[in-house]
């Protein structure tokens, strides 16, 4: 992996809530062209890790480098950093009182300072890319779960991020719709050149769309592998092993 291709480098990341250690010595890289899926049982630390990367949680220790800049530095401009990193949530997090188009424009205007005309042009471009341009006047309550996630992806992409974070993006969707959303994310990675780091509860779907799998168990990474190389023993260590087996 060339150093210039590395978008995100997490080194010895730690996160504790009081006396409870949730993440322990987490280290990995995400490079240009990567679709990295994080797998693991509930409570393994997947969501906390992603929230640390987006600074929704403050790491207890370690470093998170975005293009070589440590974003855990107290002097970091957090809104500026987040404008470069898109985020897609399991619960969509759309504004229910806004239309589809407004949901994709508001952040551009209020955070990025874009003019309304430019914000609308960019929003329409990505809504068309995710096949939601026919629904620009709809409110979220009028949409299916899959449609809401398509809008959420468009909203995340309007800032042209180099890295897209997705926290269980298909967990609340039926299997067919979930596969469609993951395929859409894969297509966006290929056409937009954005790297993707996402949590996933579905191993088979993750294998189908990912370039790498990270396995978490008890707050530690116990697997970093291409999907084809993952064995049953690896899965037992991730999902069924004792905590002592998670030690490096």
C-alpha cells in the first residue's frame, strides 16, 4: 500500500466509558479504493469505533490520521473534518419536516456555506445518481426504508467526501433492499473514488461487496483479511471465541 493512497490510519485506538474498556489497541488503515466492512457480534465495539472515527465519541487514547493529520488533536476543526467525511446511519437521520431535496441541501448551505443554487444543483446530481430525483418533494414519512437510505447516501455524498462511513446501513432493511443498498454503495465507490468504512451485521453481504473485512471481538481487532481468505476458525474467533482469544 502506497503511503499517498492511505486515507485513514487508526493507530492503537482506545475508548473507555468509565471503567469499561470498549475499544482496545485498535489499528488499521483504509486506502483509496477500499470498501472495508467491520464485522462482529453485538457489543463488540463496531459502532463505537465508527463514532470515534467521526469524532461523535472522543477517543480515550491512540491516534486517528486523516490524510496524515491527527484528527484527535484538540486544535482540530471538527466541522471542517466532518465536511470531508460522509456519514450514513442505520436510522437514516433525515429531517422529517424537510423534503428530500431540502434534506440534501441544508448541510451544504449551513455548514459548507454554498449558495442555494449550487446546493440544489449538487443535491439533484446525487439524488439522480441514487434514483431518488423523482421524489424531491416528498417528506421522509412518505418513503420506504430503502428510499430513505438512498436519500441519506445522496446527502452524505454532496460534499464529495474522500471517506464514507456507514453504521449498519442495511440493518433495518429487508434482505433484497439491503443488497440493493450495498450494491449502490459499491457503485458509488467505483464511480466517485470514495473509500468506504462500514459496520455490517450480515457476513454474506459484506463478503460480496468488500475488499477487506475487519473482525472485532471484545473491543479488539482479531481479523484483517480479504473476504475470500476468511475461514470458519476466523469466524469462531470473531463471533464465538472466549475473550482471551481476542488478545493479539
